[in-house]
């Protein structure tokens, strides 16, 4: 008994077992067997453990172990993923690999040869994980994986026509494949160590005891480990002879014994053993040749190579004869690894065992990462001499995958710059250095002004070219010690490690001038500007979070000034942000607290003065601040997404008020409501409008929805589809603020509009600007040509009303005709 086991003697362990003979097996009576079971029973008897073997399917066993319903599970391959959620001991019980089996004469020599055929594999196994990763890495691999819950089902799938080949570990396949009419193919992969696995952070002491016994038993020839190995993995697995053949041989042997002499019997036994030895040797050669590991032998006196496995040709492109030449290995080593590797050779002679990693160039000239395991063992002569045996395992794919993951997780794919994650790490180190040396540092956030226009106009390819150009220019402006990162779609962050004292203004002006230089892309010359914000250590912040927040606030201030400029952080910016934060919090509660109210502005026939409709306008009656201007809370609502809830409340309240007026006998022909741009991306908008109209008994043609062209042009095709559905419902559609900006007349013709609203900025200049009067006349002519109704906003003076009426605009709204008011005051005279 080992001392490590005394502290938890008489413990009871729940061990999950599944059918994977000869390593683990479960017979018809539920009795467990196999190498791992025999070995665990030997340890349990010595440590006084009580073992309960619980049969289960492979995937279920893993799940039960992970969730604590099992304590141990044998025969588990150690992978990076499993190492994250299971505990393993240190010394592997055995090494295994994965083998593909198929019918004889199938001709499959590689995974590519499978084409798009189906390949059977155990669900949740390392084979399934490896094959899926291979497909992700190589798009030319087209095979289809079919998963099964047990290894017998995997092998049976080929005979049943559900797959053309099956994947199994080498131990199970070697013992059972022939029973299903399958043979080994040359396709092997994934050498792994096989261990006992335990529930995380609960049974480390048991794993330590298992390691102790493995360390003690594996080198001993007659240990329980070697006996279990001989009874399971090394047992002759050839199928037995039929009964009638055995009886015939026994009868013949009896006759031979009567007639033959002792010498004849001895010679017969020698031939039998020779054939068995030749068969075993042939199997061993096949295992070595098809395995994923190169095995070699060195002389312990001078480390000259004595033998190398032939699969070095297949795995590393090296002729075995060339690998046996003295000095070949040293020549192939990477220069940076040569000195350390030679020193490790000398340590082997004193320690007896060395495990190391190095880089070497293979026969194809490719640099490979190799794990080399070397050990001193007694020589074959038995005269006290020693020799060195070792094994190479290729780690190149694993290391390259780790590097790719690091690249993806820390760098921007378009520009190659560090991303936000790596920026956070570098900024943390910058702050630590700044606190140590007491020197200043600058953090600069840059936002490309109106960069979306580049993508929408010239396409994302041109946008990517511009981003790469920005990254290149920033790299030429800063020093190698500085950091440049891309932290958003159109945002960059700079860390200036060695800023000049009193040189911030010069630095920022040079930076902005550099970025203003035209970009040549898609045959065009583009001039881009930026909005930049600067935070200084230690004045504006002493942690990375404080510095980034300060730079963000400064950048927002620069953007609010129209862009193409920069701002340095000031404490007042933080106070403004605090105000917006509290305002946003109050805005979120305003809907639930019913703090919004509707005001209505009447729309009149300019000739008769008859009311032809009203426009609903939302107001916020804040409990402490009173009426909050829409110009203050509407942009905030759009930015936070709360505008959708406000729009729905306005629609409901406007239709409810229209129904109230109907009941009171006051007929209002039409109610106009404004919608935000977000509504044109909501597939539920049409259904909401229909349900609201039906709930209040309002005819669809009495509801007018007002939108701006800017809203529509954010996603024209999606907006057009929703507008057509509203038009089919019978709702009237109006384009608000018409004439205030650029209008795409070709697109305007496609929209199912009913009315144009002349922007009040044009109406305000009637009598003061002949240019604007001409624009109004053109809009009136355009509306007539497109057969659209027209209404003018902002009619505040009698000359304006007269001009509009004279030029052909029959409808208007404004302070001259009626100011916005609550519903109970709207029609008071």
C-alpha cells in the first residue's frame, strides 16, 4: 500500500464503464472487465477502495462524470477541451491512436480519397472532434460524419450501408473489426494518451494515487500493470478454430504421438512458434509504419542513430537511410534550437529520461514543431549495456492552430492591427510603466467622420482599402513603441508612449493633416476627416478604464462640433455624460409612469379655413423638470432604442383620442403620427398598426404616417417593402421635411406616398428669398406631376398663406392657423 492512499481508505467510488474492449468492457451480466478495470481493481484492493462500476454509453458517461454523478471514468483520451472540464492524472496508462476501417479492396488511402462519402464515428469522441477540425482547416475534405452512441454500432454501420468506413481506436478496432468484415486502412491519426478522468476539483487525491502506482508498476516486468496488459491488450485476439477442426487436430496429434519421435514433435513446436512470431512481427511493423509517431534507437556511447522507423518517410519526407547518417539531425535543427537541444542530449545520460520540444526542417523544407521523448533502457545483449530509444510526435498542426487562435482573438482581420482585447492588455502595461517612471502618456480615440457613406456608396471592399490606408498612415506617424489598435467599425485608438511636453496641439494637428490627405480607391479620390479625443495620464485618469472613458467623452465632444477636429478631455465632459445618464434613466421610467402626453396641431384648408386633420406631437412632462423639449429627449430615445416604445405609445394614444372625438361628435378627417427610422426595420409594425386601428374602430385611411427621406434611405428596399404593406392596409403615407435636403426623384417615384410636407425652413423664407420661393414652386409642380397631395409646415404669417394658396398649395399648418395644444384645449376659441 502506498502512503498516499491511507487518508481516504474505505472510500467508495462510482466508476462509469462502457464497451470498448480490450481496454474496457461490459459483458451481458453487467460485469466490467478490460485493462483499465483490472488495473483499477488491483489498486483498489491495496488501497481498500470500494468500487461500483456503472455501465453507460460513452457520451452519457462523460456527461455524468462532468456533472458529478460519477467519480471516475477509465479510458479517456486527454485533449485540450477535456482538460478544461475534467481532471486527469499525469502518467498515461497506454498510448493509442485512431484508425479507419473499411471493407477489403476499398482502396481508401487518405481522408481525401473518401470524397463526400459517409464516415461512421463515435458521438462525442476525440475522433469526431479531430475529423471536424480537419474539415474546418481543409475545405477540400468533403466526407460526411455519421455519429453513433457505441463502438459496435460504429463498426456495424459499414455492413448496414450507413457508411463506407468506420473510425475506432486502434485497440478496439484490432480486436473487433474482423468480426464485422472490416480491415485496417492506411489512414491513421491522433495519437493520444489514455487516462482515468475524474470530476473536476473533487478527486485529485485518487488520481495522485493512480499516478504513484503507475510510476511504480510500469517499469517492473511482473507487476500488476504488466499482468493486466498481458491479459488484455497483448492477448492473442485471433479468432478460434471451429470445433470440428480442433477435434480433427487432436485426433491427428494422437496418431502423430503414437508414430512420431520426440524430435519430430520438437520441430513442429518450433515451426508453430516461428509462425506466431512472424505474424506478431508483421502486426508490429504495420502498427509502426501506419502510426503517427516516429520511433528511433541511438547508441548511448556517442548518440549515433542505430535504427529509425520507416514511417519517417511518410510523416517527415525523410528517407530512413538519410536519417541514419551521422550529423543529419543536428543539420536539420532550427539554428535557434540547436544549442539547447545538444545540451539536453547530455542531460539524458545523467537523468535517464528527457522530454523536450524543438523545431526542425523536414524533407520538404517545411519547419516542423516536434515533441521528442527519449529514455535510457537496458541493451538487447543483456551484458549491462544501455541504449537510447525515443519517439517523435509532430506538434506543428496544434501549434499553428494555437497561433491562429491567438491571431484571431488579438488582432483585427482587416487591418492587422491589435483589437480591443489586445489594446486593453497593452494599455494596462502602459499605465504600470507610467506609474513607475512618472512620465505622461496620451490615449487618443479616432472616429472616421461619415465612414458609412464610403461603404454604402463604393462598397465594403473600398471601405476595407480605406481602413488599411488609415492603419498604414497611423503607423508612419507614430513611433515603434506606440500602439495603434482598431476598436470599432470606424474607430481607432492610439497610445503615445513618449509624448513631447507641451506638444499635444502640434501632435494632433499633424495627425489630422496626415489623415486628411486624399485616398485613391475605386478610381476615385476620397478625403476623409476624423473626430478625435485625447486623454492624458495622469491628469485625466490613472487606470485604463478611466483613460478610455475620458478619451471617448472627448471624441464625442469633437464629433458634436461637426467632426474634422479634436478635443482634449475636460472634467465638464464627465458632468454632461452624467446628465445624459440620469436623463436616460428617467426616460426609461417615463413610459411606465405615464409621463408622456400628446399635443395636437390642426391642419387647415388655406382657402376655407376648415380643419382637415391634426398632427400628434409627443411631449414629456417630467415630474421634476416639467416639460422636456423633444429636441433633448428624442435623439436620446433614438440612440438607446427607446424610441420604438415611444412610437407605439404615440400610435395608441393618437388613435384613442381620435375615437374619443368621434364619440363626442367632433369629426377629425385624419390623424398624422410620426415614426422613427427604427420602425422601418420592424416586421411587426404593420400588424401593430392594423391591431391598433381595429381596437379603436378607426378607418385606415384616417391615419397618416409621416417619415423622412433620410429614414427611408438607410435601407431602401426593406423600407419600401414595409411601406407597401402599410399602403395595402389603407394607411396614408407622407414624406416629412421635403425640400430640406437631397431628394432622389427616381426613388421617390417608387414610394407609395400620398402626400409631401413642404419643410418649414422653405416656408419661413417666403417673401425673403426668391430662391426658396422657386424651390416651393418646383415642389408644388412635382407633387402635381406625381399626383400627390401637398401640405406646408410652419405657416406663421399671412403673406406666407397667401403665397402658398396662390401657387397651388391648398393645405397648411403653423402658428398662424393653430398652435399645438392638448386635446381638451385644441378647439377652444
